[in-house]
């Protein structure tokens, strides 16, 4: 399993917001990503807008979005590989 964390940083130097986790149950080139919204995002106004943008970026960087998202040059968005969460929440 491979996981990218989608992060949004509204201003340079400000803390980033974890928007979602993009999960590939198999090799990233064999299957599309499953977008899992971050629980903390759901508490924010405009959560749907953030998720729509992530889904757009996934589609725009297909077919190799796992690698292309990590190379994305954006002042606001970054995609970082993280360890998959285990069922009990331990990485």
C-alpha cells in the first residue's frame, strides 16, 4: 500500500492543512488512487472545495499521478508520501 498526504498551505510560512490521503492498495501504476478526506478537514468551512481541487489534481496528473503529484510545483499544494496507517492507528 502507498499513501500520499495532500497538504494545502494558504500563506508562505503558515501551517499547512492536511486535506486528504491518497491511497493506492496496490502498485500506484496499477490502480487509481482512493481519496480519503482528512477528519480534521471535515470540521472546516469549504471542505468540499478543497476535496474537489485534490480530485482535479489527481485526474490532471493521471496516469502516473503518484509520482507526478510529488513533483508538482505549487506554492499552495504539496503531496508527501507517508506511511500507511495501521487499523489501530499506529504507523
